[in-house]
C-alpha cells in the first residue's frame, strides 16, 4: 500500500470500519442492477425494470438525508440497525412478489420500503472526518481511499448481481445484496470506538444542511450526474442482451468502475493546491464529454474501452466533492450533508434508469446512450452556473463559529 494510505490506517479502528463499510456499500452497486436483471429475466420488460429501479432510488433519496440527520443527533448504532432491518424485510417482500407473479403495484410498494437504506458511505466518511479533522492532507487521502472502495464495489457488485441472477435464479442478485447490507451495517455499528459523537438537538440550528448554497450546487449537479450512471447501467445491460451476451454486461460495467478506481488511487497520492471548486468543475465537464463516444461503440469490446476512459473522471470528482461538502456544511450536519450528495445521485439514477428503460423499449439499446449524453450536458451546465458558490469560502454554509479555527484557506485545502 502506498505510503499515504498506510499513514491513514495507522489510527486504531480504521481498518475495521472501512472493511465493514465495504460490505455495507455493496448493495449500492448490486440492488438496482439486480432488480433490472431480475425483472427483465422474469418479464422481459425493461420499462418495468427501470421504473422499479427508479422507485428504489427515489425512496433512498427521500429517506437517506432523514436517516443521516437522525444519525447526527442520536448516533449510528441507535439509528442504522432498525432502519436496516426494515429495508431487508422490504427486499424480501419484493423478491417473493416478483417470484410469485404478484400484481405490479406490490412490487412498487416493497421497492419503496427497500429504499429505506442508510448511506453507509456517508457513515464511513464521517468517521474519517472525525479522526482527521484539521489534517486536510490525511482527510484527502481517506476520502480518496473510500472512493476506491466505492469503485471496487462497482467492479464486483454488478458481476456478482448480474452473474448470480442469470446463472443461478433471477432473485439471487438482490438477495445477496440484502445479505451484504445486513452484515455490513451490523458490523460497522458494532465498532463503537470510532463512531462519531452525536450532537445534541440544541446544537442543530438553522434547519437542514441543504440550506448551504454550496451544497445546493453540488446536489443539483449530482442529480444530472446520477442520471449518467443510471442510464449507463440500464442501457449497457440491454446493449449486451441485443448482442446475445447479457451476462457480459457485468464485465463491461466493471471496466467502467475500474477506470474510476485507478484514477482514484492515483488522485489519493497527490497533494494538490489551488481552488478545489475549479478541479470539481473540470471533473464534471470531463464526465460529460466522456459520454459522447458511447454512441459510437458498435460492439462490447469498444464499449468497454469507451467506458474505461469515461470512468477516469469519476473518482477524482467524487473526492473533490466530499472535500467541498466538508468545507460548506457545519460539523453538526456533516453526515447529513454528505448524504445529500448521495441523494442527488440517487434521484439522478432514478431518472436516468427510468428514461433509459423507456428509450430502450422504444428505440433499442444504442439509442438509449443518448440519455447519459444529455445528462452529462445538463451536469456541466449546472456546474458552470453554480461555480461561483463553490469557488470562494463558505459564507453561511460553513462549519460555524464554534469550529472556524479548524479551517484552512481554500487555496491550501486539498480536494
């Protein structure tokens, strides 16, 4: 392991909670694509599959920030365990209804319940922030590490989910995803020594973390960014099926995540200076431009190459985003603030997967790649319009009077 990564893991408990977070985040890459694969296997309807995946993502978008707000007030263990049990029970109901051919409305009801999942990535990042608050370089490396973990999940998650659902039985992918969620959350919350201290209600002033102008820009941009991811997932499965290799979709999507993983690993080694808002804007624009070649790919190998190149912009942008959230959101609302970015992604995934599903049904898989292209253009436009809110120090959305002494200047803060 490169030296900066070895340094951050010298703190007690860091290996344990990061590993638990890996298992807890596997469903992020497995559940949505697992539902798409399951429903397409059982019914052959990508429109229904995309709508269910969108419902799951929208439910997570609504519930996630509320769960994180409770976590900031009451702690991770007290909140995450009961919420996770509710989500796992809903997944079980969804799988049973799908297998038994129950009415479609029952699938949507259980998809809503299955979306009540905690943002495990935000929980882990808040632990890193509590340990390395005041050490911007170590926190940059920690955020980069967690982005690598995210991408490893997206490398192996779709392979496991699609592979099991196509080779074993259609419900296998979402089922294993639920098991990962249960194991990861209970393992994470068992580690009390590194759990951030909850802040009493009296410290939670000013309403939601989303009142921060900087966070509003990040979330709005990530809605469009999520539409890129949701569209790519659904269309790639359909693209592979049209060419008679549906199971290969998991490998192609894994290559997409591999590009991001490698870029994140290198990015974590760098100690960058300058304005992180500028780096973030460049990253969003790079993600948008990288969607254009997807429409030109005529076979799976070319598509895999195009997605690998597209993935190179993802992790560095995500790492910079977490640094910007940490700079623009009060400490008492940090978990909630991080979850709002995940919420933006979830909303975008819902919109992108749903739109892509309908386009695929109407015009075929290759036409479906117009959805992530359009989403990328929208993300770049929103990022340009909101750049000024991120370029300078947070005026009202920052950490607050009680911890200004922990800030560093924007020009010295790493992404």
